[in-house]
C-alpha cells in the first residue's frame, strides 16, 4: 500500500499519513473494470481542452483533514474549477480549496451495493455536496432501473427523470444511457455518442481507408486523363499527318493538271 504525507502542513497534520491505494483490483468484474476505464478516458478526452476540469476515477478522496479514515473512492468523478495538470496521488478536499467533485458515477456491484446506495450517497449528499450522483449496475442484478441518477436540490437528492430514454446531466451537459453492460455518454449538442478509444481507432482506420481509396481513385483518374491526353495528341498528330498527305497529294494533282494543260496547249498550237 502506498502512503503519502503532506509536507509543510499545519501543526499536527504532518503526523498523519494518507493511504493512496488499498491493493484491490480496479474493477470487481470485467464489465466494472471496462466501464470505469472507458468512462474516465472518454470524459478526459471530452474535457481535454478545458484546463480547469479534472477527471479521475478509482482514487482515494479524503474529506476530513487529519483523519485518514474519512475517505472513499468514487469510480468516476469530474471536478470543475481546479487545474487538471496538478499531480495527485489522492484527492484531498482541503488541498483543493474545499472543492469536492461535481459529478460522480458509481458502478455498483454485489459487494458495493449497500455502500453505494446508503453510505456513499449520504456522504456525497450531506458532507461533500456533490451536485450529481449516478449509479449503474452493468449486469442489471441489483438496481431497478439499473441506471439511476440523483441531483442535489436544497440539500436533498432528487431523482433525475429520463429524457428520451437517457438520464441528462446538467453538470456535464451529457446524457447517460445503458447499452447492454456498457454505460454510454451521449452529447445532445452534436447528436452523437462520445466514442470509445476503440471506436475512435475504427473511425481513424475507416478514414484512412477512405483516404487511400480516394488517392487510388484520383491516381486512376490522373492516369485516365493522361491516357486521354495522349490519345488526343495521337489523334491530332494523325490528323496533321493526314492533312499534310492530302496537301501534298493536292499539290501533286495540281502539278499534273498544270502539266496536262501545258501539253494540250502545245498540241493545239
């Protein structure tokens, strides 16, 4: 287990150490792991150009200075108003000017269900004041419906009503929807799902193949145009040669006609 201390902390605080890991796997099942990693990657890419949005997941979050037992580990979270470039091994609210996450997703499971629904929900609501809290059950074993969202309203969590089958997030401007065992994010502004890394690679490969096909088509068109030009030049050369031959033949006939007339004139004389 890694631990970290806070150098230069106020008196007494330097005596406390804060674990930054518990040795547990990232996800309880492949679906939990894949959702966690994919959602962090997608949201990180979505906010890549905003220097004051921090996206992370499966990180210890401490919310009471000096008490290393007061922590939890959100699966996926977004914090607005803090720099993303700061190196963090754990998230300490007192180091972030008291700023807690604005948006949290928990990928609930058999072992975390009670904690996600009761303890975490209470801490997120009453202590951290997290504006939006979403729960997703990848296997649809425990939650009904398996995707649920809550928005903080006057100190209470109010269920987020579906919009066209998706749960809208005011914090991110995105909509959440379960697709099989996957939790997907939809951007209503663009009318498109935020792509996963694999989907991006597929799109890039498709674009590359289309660009290659376009290059082949353009090259084929260039060769065809050159062939047409060469044929046109050949036709022109042939026409010029035929014209020269006709001109020469006409000259020859004119000369023969003139010679014939000359001979006839001599005979008449």
